[in-house]
C-alpha cells in the first residue's frame, strides 16, 4: 500500500461523521469474511466425516458450523445497524 493510499483511508475515517461506527462496521465485515472461510472449512471436515462414517465427528463439526453461522449472522445484522 502506498503512503498516498494510506492517507486517503485515514482522511476518509477522519471525515466520516461517526468514526467509531465506521470502525465497528469494518470489523463486522472482516469477521464476516473470516467466518465464511471457516464455515467452508467446517463443511469440508463434515464431508470427510461422512466419508469416514464417523457420526460423532460429523456432529461436532455440524454444531461448530451452526454456532459460527449464528454468530456470523448476528454480527452481520449488527454491522448493518451500524451503517
């Protein structure tokens, strides 16, 4: 990233009327992206568990993916409220 680009980002944050809302919205978007990648990883592990016919492992990854998806959707909703 060029220093000129970094200045424009800092200026954009400074010019935003409520910068904490902007920072929170950016954090929500970052978490959302990370959670989608992690959910995809859990889905791949669930497919592996089905292939191995390991029900306990399948249930564990299903619960983790479900919890992550509930958290992701809640944080996405919060991010929309902050915009």
